């Protein structure tokens, strides 16, 4: 495991180029899994927006979003793209609602869950094929449901602590992990079987700390990474479907605390160096990449370390998802020379009824002017 320095970013005078499309603080963001240039942002201004980032990054300040999704009545705290269906985006807000959007038809929030949660939302995630969604809430409950059905499939109250809890689907094991706080601020992982939520499968105490935890699960290697805001470490466990359920592997440690972090797609890993994950840590002064490397003395591709991974290719479109079809993730080999890449499509945003009415009025006015000129 080692830490690399980032290249010097492009600057505009003394400032970095900024994406400024919201009137409030940005609380969450999500990159489109099928188009690296589309970024969704959730904000305190109650709006969810999708912006187009130019290839090569921003060269100047950007103030206009490609899509503006308005409908939440309080701040939007989470957003997540569907993992297999193109242009499907989910959002969760402090107004106790989860909304699912077709971003090409922004006037239509096609799914709206306004009565399933007893308080403000905290976290939201899809399972690997997007057939189910899980949420955590300030009412201390975790819920699982099919986003195209108004019924909650299962719910449980895993933690009595008041701080934010999170949830992840452990796809390969057909299990669910919740990460949160006990009443005495003990940070804890709990493992649940969604087929029987009456009793937890496993409980693992992490430590006693106040930092909210951020989980990330690698569906390919079945490794669960967890780090906390304000922590200087990221711990990781191997997940199995029986017995102990979680086996502690190791941890990344630093002398600098983190404000947050996220993981890059697996296709960004250096497979010839046995790198199995790459994380970007946000500290007070910089964003630092961290490589998780299996210590092997090998200079050849190690196939056992790299199961097929999502290729960044859509399985279906929004209309298929909302019609009830579940897509199967499109996978690619990690072996050099055999990888499939993205086939990015431009986002074709349909005009709203009001925009069409306005365009028609302008056209009719211009037609009348031309007819008057012809008559003269």
C-alpha cells in the first residue's frame, strides 16, 4: 500500500475552475456509471442537478447545469445513479421522500416515496443490479424495497444511536451490512440476511469514536472498506456468507485525518502491480490517492485477484426499468487487452411542456412577421 501525489491541477489565476450550479451547499454527488462526463449533485437548495463536465476537466467556471430536477421540499442529502439502467437517478431528502427520476424527462419524477419513512433520510443505496434499494433514516430504521413498488419489503432498527447510519448490499453473499452507532457511540457493523430480518447474523464492534463512517463494498472481491470522517485510517474486511461473516484483513493508516473519501472504478487499477482498489482521500489541504495492493512477488497478471468487473456499459434504458425490467450488469475482464470500455451517449434532455409552449409562441410570432412582410 502506498500514497501518490496528484498532479498540479489547472488554475484560473489564483483559483481552480469551479462548478457552481447550486445556490446552497452541495451535500452529495454521483458520477454516471455509463458516461464519465455526467455528474449529479444534491444540494441544500432542494435541487438535484446533472452537469456535463468537458473531456479533460473544467477549463473555466461552470454556472449552468444540463438538467435541473426540482421537487424536494427540503435539502437533498443523497443521490445515486442506477447501476444498470441508463439515465435513472435516485435522490433522498430531509422531506422524508425518495424520488426516482428519468433525467431525460426532468419534468417527470416517475417514482415518489413520501410515506414510507418516519423522518429525514440519511443514506440510500442500490443493490448491484438495481432491482432493490435500501435506505437509513433518522427514525433509526433501515428499509429495503423495490423502487417500482410502494411497499417496503423489510425494515429493522439496527442502532439506537442518534448519529448517521449507512447500509450496503453484500451482493455476493446475499446479505446486507449496516454501519452505525450504539447509544454509547460505539461504532459498529451489523450483518443481516434480507430473507429473515428477525435477528442479525453478526455484530462487529469497530471502536469508540464520534466520526460518521463511510462504507464501500467491492462486489468483485467481496471486501468491505470502512473509514470515518476525522479518522486517519481505513479498515477493510473480507465478507463471507457463513460462519464469521466478516474477516478483518488490515487497515490503511496515515498521520493526516480525512474529511471523506471515495473509490474509483475497478478499471482504473494497475493490475500489473496487484492493485485491487484505489481510493481518493479528502484531507484539509489536498485530495490524495491511496492504492490497496496485494503483496505478491509477481510481474504477470494475477487472474485470481481480478474477477470480471462492471464495464460501464448500460444494460437497458430508463423506459425498460420503469416498465419493470431488471438489467444484468455488463461485465468486462480486467486482463490487459481484453477490457471493454464505455460507449458514452450524449444526454438528450426532452423539453418540458412549458418550454415547448414557449418555443411554439416564438415560432408563431416569427411566422406572423414573415407573412406580414410577404403581404407587403
